[in-house]
C-alpha cells in the first residue's frame, strides 16, 4: 500500500495498516506522516520501536536511540533482552523480514 503525502510517498504493508501499527501525526507543511511501530510500550513490552518517517531512521523511543540500519536496531533490542527487558517475540522477526526494504529506504534519506 502506498500513502501519498504532500511531501513524499510512504510505502506501508497492508497488515501494518490493518493491525493499527501505524502512528500518525501532522508533519511539516501540514502533511500527514506515518510511522510503522514494531513494538509499543505496554504490559507485554518494555520497548517502543518504530520506523520514523520524519528522519528516516529506526527509533527506540525509550532510549531515544536512532539507527540507520536494521541490524543496528536488532543488536540494540538484543541488549534490551540481555538486560532483562521484555521485547515482544514478533519484533525481531518482523524487523528481519523488513530489513532489505527498511535499509534501502533509510539509505535514501
């Protein structure tokens, strides 16, 4: 699925749209911007991880850490796990599945 904004086009997976994993906010010049959330803080997650469409990076919100590669984010999440923090079981496999597309997108920003 492609979402066209006033400034740029964002590709999102239909399942992300349907599962409500997209965060929306008003971006520059009034355009609507979408982020794909890989994990959100909750009773079952100690991390909030998303692809930040505004800066073109993967972001660990609690740490305010940005990553320009998916491998960097995955390594960071494994550190969270090592430290006893809860990372949802689907987060790392979903990042791995999206790795080629995410890394290609981040390389253009």
